[in-house]
C-alpha cells in the first residue's frame, strides 16, 4: 500500500554550527493508521512535525505526499493547500485558540474557506457535526469562548478544527501532555474513529511510550534525532530490542524530568551514551527495525 505521507533520509540541522536535530529519519504514514513517534525532550519530535507540515525545509532527505514530492514546495498557495491536507494539533490547547473568538468562529472559518458553497445554516450544521464527532455538545459549546472550556474540551475543539478541512493527515504533537492525567485517555480515544471512519493517517507524538499502545499500530522511538527502533507497537512494548526503548519502558517519563530516581539515572546515562551512534537499522523481524550499537 502506498503511504499517504513518507519521508526518506530526513535530516535537519540548525544554526551556524549545523547542529543535527534530526538525522536520517525515514517514516511512512498510511491511510487509517497511526504511527507514534516517541522520545524524550530534545529528541527531535517537534522538528520532525515541522518538517512534515513544511513549516521547515529539511537540510537533506525527501518528503512525499500522495506520491508527490513536497520537499521543496515554495509558493504560498501551494504550501497553504498542502497544509490543509496535513493538519497539526499542538500540545498547548489554549495557545492554539484565539481568546477573542467563539468556538463557532473557530470552526466556521476553516469551513468557509474549505467549503465555500455551504450556506450559513449549512456551515453551522457542519460545525455542529464536527463538535459531535469530538464528543462535545454543539448546543452548549458553539457559543463558548476558549476561556470557558476545560483543557480537554479545548483540545477537542482543536481537533474538530483540524477536521474541518477534511485532512488526509493529522499530526498531533503531545496532544494530551498538558491535560489532566484523568482525561488523557478519553482524548486519545477519539483517534480510533478518525482512523476508522475518516481514514485519516496520523502521527502521534509523545514522550510517553505507554500511551502509544492506545492509538498507534506502529511506533518509532527517536533518540538524539535518530530512530533507534521502529515497528509494530505491540512488539516494541512487549519485546523491545534496543536498550533505549527498554529504558523508556522502564521509566515512563514525566515531562522535563525524564528519569527520576538516581539508580535509574546512572543506568539511563549509560544507555543514552551507547544509543547515540549511527549504526545501521537492522530488520530483526518483519517490519521491526533496530539500530545497531557501534561496539568501539
Ligand atoms: N529553531 C531552532 N533553532 C535551533 N535549534 C533548534 C530549533 N528547533 C529545535 N532545535 C533543537 O533541535 C533539537 C530537537 O528539538 P525538538 O523541539 O524537535 O525536540 P522535541 O523532541 O520536540 O522535544 P520536547 O519533548 O521538549 O518538545 C533540540 O536540541 C533543540 O534545541
Ligand atoms: Mg516538542
């Protein structure tokens, strides 16, 4: 099956010193499926998202969307069209919404651009349908402003807004990490019907590998800008092969404080040190890739 969105050998370096934030990343997103991109802070997850949405241009490698090379898309209107197909949901649900505008405005604006033939009434009905899809009640939610919503509700509105333009791809960058633990899973639970019914290809970015199981058929573990292990999520979680993946599984990290205890942190430093190299990605089982560790 041809991937909806595919990267080959993606590299990104920043600044005069050309610090590599991402090296040789090859991933594929498929219709109706979700890939989890997992890694601790600074591993390059958001850089990858920005390349995929072409907010940044890669220093090396290619990005193909629907078979078309979008690596060096330039024109404003080409980029705008591309980004309507590849929508982004951000970590901070509040920052992404304009405090001066109602939920209705947030949803009807993209609808007006994407489906200009809708009448006003049809547009409001479409906005209501989007809210129902993310399990919010349109009767009470349409008129509300961002500050009148809970964090979880705001993130649902962000998702509804992303859906308004019928995207082929949704990239969700830590969509639940700023939400209460108690509601995270209910927000992640909304991904399944989007894959099933809308056939959307998804990239779920998280520092918490344990949540990948809920949403993603496949998982790629990123460390120091490189994929160290990639494959079916169940396999990675039940039978991790790379020491860094094992480390992530042992210590499901808190934001900003990846590995809490000192016992773990000594071991964690050792694992990090050996996980930095550019060994080959080797296929250890069908679709399960592990980066080899350089021995000297
Ligand atoms: N615009 C930029 N200029 C210079 N360096 C950058 C820039 N954006 C990211 N970086 C660097 O690239 C690396 C990866 O950053 P990135 O934001 O992709 O990490 P992340 O995995 O999303 O981390 P977090 O979990 O904290 O969001 C970091 O070392 C970061 O400092
Ligand atoms: Mg990030």
